[in-house]
């Protein structure tokens, strides 16, 4: 079973363990969190939850000094 990430479009392959699953999946390409519901090997719902938090520019500058 495959789904496309709603943030970046990457094709996310889900194995048989996700045939009857409801919960979160992380995109390996961009790190977005997707909420999915699958029943009997078919995707019923894909919902975008969040992108990974990127540090603010000030946090990056502080970390490098």
C-alpha cells in the first residue's frame, strides 16, 4: 500500500502491518507527520498533522557562536 505525502508528494510505502491501522506515519523524505486510517489494505483517510519544527534563525546563530 502506498500513500503520497501531503507536504512534499513523496510516495510512502506502507507494508502489510498497516493493512488495518489508524495512527501517525512519518514521511521519510520531509519528516511530515500524517494521520492515516487504513482498513483491509485500503487507505480510507490521510490527514496532514505537522511538519518537523525547524529552529528559528536566532537559535541557529546562537548555537554556532
